[in-house]
C-alpha cells in the first residue's frame, strides 16, 4: 500500500474526511524525512497551492497530532516541530551544546511507563518527546578545554 493510501486510511479510520489539502499537508510532513516546523509546511504547501490558508495547515497539524499521526516536539528551537510517526515510535536525545539530535528507541521508555503505572498508578503518555543533555563529543571537548 502506498504511503498516500496509508495516510488516507488513517484519516478515514479516525473519522476524518480525506481532502486534497489534508493529504498535501500530511504528505509534506511524511516525506520531509526530518522534523519540520509549521512555517516550513506552510511555505511548501503555499508554493504549490497558494489558496490554502495557514490556519487550515495549523488545524490539520493539530488534528493529526491528536490522532497520533504526527508528533509535535520542542526540539529546542523555539518552534514546535512536527514529524510523521506512523508505526516507528521513537524519541530524541538533543545536545544543548551543539544541537545534534539522536533518535532514542521507544524500548528505553517502556520500563518507565510500566514502573509508573505499577508504583504510582499513573498512566504516562510517552508518545514522543525530547531529552536534553550533552553529547559525548561536546563532553570530551569541554574536558579538553578545561
């Protein structure tokens, strides 16, 4: 099944209409291959379809986030960034010094979710987030400078 068909099925399964605008917006996020800001999506969509209002793009991204189709994460850039989730749930480790972002497999957080529910009776939503710290390269560089 093509990714456009998968996107259309996901929208229909969530009770959403499959419109050309929604498909274009979600396709832009899905095919970006990286995190994208709403501003970047707006620029891309309006270059091809200038009649699509930015509010439609913001609403579509928000709705897609609520449906679990895309993630919205603060990657430390002051703008929320969106990424197609699909079945590949993952998180990010972001270096505060150099800004490098590394993927963190969901398995690292599975134990945390289980522990929170068992010990605190708290069901955490660990869908997608960023953990900030310092990467090995920057730590080594800092040790050498000091």
